[in-house]
């Protein structure tokens, strides 16, 4: 579908599905179609635009040039001079922004009802809340109006709405996606997030936003960031007591999700969720709430602005109260958080991810109206601690309860974003493409031919280091293979001299964290070495080669075309 076709479809669906409360601003049709036509022309001219033809929505606390940023408060509106860096990266990749979506005012809430524009209703059940604060973005995706949407997440705003709408929500590690051009909620813990119908698209969009220089206070990928989950990941789940808060039917749905992961080969470990839950209490029950006042408290306290129509009274009370918190209380909570982080990580020791229900219930609009603060607090039970503890998270659909969506979140350590995505994919059954870029650290290519192949004795050296299989490859026809002596059995690959007959050999291409490749090289036993290998498609990558002297007298097995074929023939 061309960008023009997709834009026309988005505008038609926007009118047909009639959820005006989900949108704060929509760009004029003529402007959208002109931009779409320009994108199509660039694609036709050969431009590489990975997101071309996709339309998106942006939460209205994120700057989009040409549209006001209101953060859900009309009196706060300002006209940004340029896109937020994350939005600029998406547009450079070919995405087209349809408009700005509604949110809990100043991103203060998990319900989606704290807005002067009216509550944003759930896409599947208009009697229930959409989840917040990124309410409009999640609903716009769930209704199919846009292909993906941006949200923000401080306490769960990029995950709770995903669960309630039955879609995917990706919350990257803090600092990977720049937050400049975003009205802060709590600057130290804010994160830009992606909503999409599939893990693959959400990961690709998040990857585009994370490419380039980190923003102010941002972080780049460490050299040892894992690129994949292990073949049999260890999944932590909470002990019984932490799950008693779940609504009727939700415990059975969670247990079913755990069972699906176990059936897919995961090891399940029960842990004490106590340190995580105690950390969660600090976000709103402690002095970290002062960050909300630092963001917009002066606006709300100023009689000339804070008294303007449209300020949500619940939001005002939460933020202005935070202005009375002291610096020494903030310092004490930082120390307490460090202690809880240590305790929480000790619980996760030996585990690759933590699996939790995304929310404990899906309240109705009436329930939130009757108890706006209490219901909102309960919704953050399993989400509030994630950014405080510097974790990454992927929220995915995991079934239904009473005809409505049920969702879980796969939580991983900071910079283990691809581990979380892989485990989430094992849960949903989605096959993540090796070709399309996704959120994850850049890896170094390595082609292997023998004992490091999948299923072979030394493959664990790759998988335990977080390496990712890119796929099967064949070399150019200029190599030969010998069977080296010793255990484990392994081949030696040599490049033939110019003019000598050679063979195309089968191998596997892996992507390794840079630190893992360094460790592998340091421990590589003679006569093996790393060198440049030419593939059949002309690429040259690092691969396992053998010293020529060691091949003298070793059986030449080149005619088999690869190690597996040789081993099969030998076994027969």
C-alpha cells in the first residue's frame, strides 16, 4: 500500500470509527496527502525509507512541528519549532504523522479519564477505560486508524493501555530513545514507547527511534548487551501472594500464559516480588513525585495560568502537593531505591526475564469515577517499579477474560530489550524477522562452520553470550574444509590460493555483542583463528578459519559442502 493509499484509509477509518475523544489534533487532509505523495515519489526514486507507507499518531506531550503541544491541558499549549528527535527520526524513515492523541493530563494517570476532552473509552468496550496516560495512542492503534503510535511511560503508560486494547507496547531501556521535545512527567524516569499490532513492527519503530546519538542524559548500548534470548530462557514469576490482587479470571489467564512459555521450553522460577513492589511505592508514595512538580508545578501554581479552564482537579492536587516535598526526602528515597534495586536484582539472579500481568484488573469508567485515585493506584501495581529499577519491558496480549483482552509484560534488565522481545514472541507465537531492524544493540557478524553451529557442542558459547542467529549462509567457491583431530570434532576452513579449485561451504551467520566476540577470540584454541570470509553474495565478514600448517595431513572433506553433511555421511 502506498503512503497516499494508507493515508486515505486512515482518514476514512478516523471518520468511520468515531472516537473523537482519542484525538486532540489531526493534520489537514490536503497537507497529509501532499506529504504522502512526496514520500511515494521518494520511494519510486529509490530512497531507502524503512517505514514508508506507514502512518502514525503521537501522544500530545511529544513535539510535532506544525501542531501545538498541549500535554492534555489547553492552557499549557505551545507551538514547537521542530519535531522531537524521536519523531524526526521516524519521519526521516518515511513515517507520516496523522495527528496528536489524547492523554491523562500532564501524563499523570493510568486510566485515560483525566482529560478536559473527556474520558478516552476502550476500543473494544466503551464502558471501560482505555488505560493511560497514553490513552489516545493505544486506541488509535487498536481501531486500526494508524499503523503505530507513540506514547510515553513513567509508571506504565506505555504498557497498561496496550494490555487494555489487546495490542503490543514496547518500553525501551531508559535513555535509549531521546526524550528531548517531550513534556516531562518525571524526567529521571520518563521513556518514549511504541504501540503497534505486532511485536515486529513495534520493535522496528523503537529501533528507528533509538538510532543515532543519545539525547541529553541518554545512554548508548554497552558492548555486552545481549542480542537474543537463550534457547531455553529462565522466566521468573511471582510467588502466590503477589497475585492475589488479580481480578476474577485473571489468575487463570496468567497461569495459562506461564504454561505456554513452559511448553515452549522456558524454565519457570518463582521469586519474591516484594522488593519490586516496595520500589513501586516510591514512585508516587515517596519524594520522587517532586519531579512532577518540577515539570509543570510552576504553571499550575501561577494564578495567571494554573487557574485556566481545563486543568483536571485530580491532576492539580497530585502535582501541587508534590511541591511540598523536601530535598532531603528525595535524597533518602534515592538511597532506599538503591537498596531495593540490589534486593530486586538478587531475586532475578539466574533469570533472564520476569513475567507479570500488565495490570490487575480492567476497570469501568464508573469505577474510576467513583474512586479515581484508588483505582489508578491499583493499575500501577505491576508497572510502577520498572523504570525506577532501570528495566526494559514488552507488553503483549495473552488471551481473554470475560470477552475482554488480557495482557502480560515481559520485563528484562536494562539493555536486554531483545531478550524481552524474544520471550514475548515465544509467548505470542510471532516469528520475528531477522532481516528487519529492531530495537537492540548493534552486533558484529561472525560466520561459523563446525562445532559452533546450531545444535553442535560449542554453540552454547554463542547463545550464552547473547548472540543472535542471522541465518544459514554459503561461502564463495574458494574454500576447502578439513577434519581436524581432537575433541570436540571440528573442521578447519582454509581459503585456497588463486587459481586452485575451491568449494562453496555451508555455514551460519551469527551476530555477536562486541564484547562477546572479543572474549571468543581471546579463548580461541590453535589452530583456529578469526579472519575475513567471503560469502556467496559478495559480502566479507569475520569467520572461523584454520592455519594452513594444521591442515597438512588432515582429511579433506570439502566435497561434502559443509560440516553437517560430513558428519551425517560419517555416521551413516
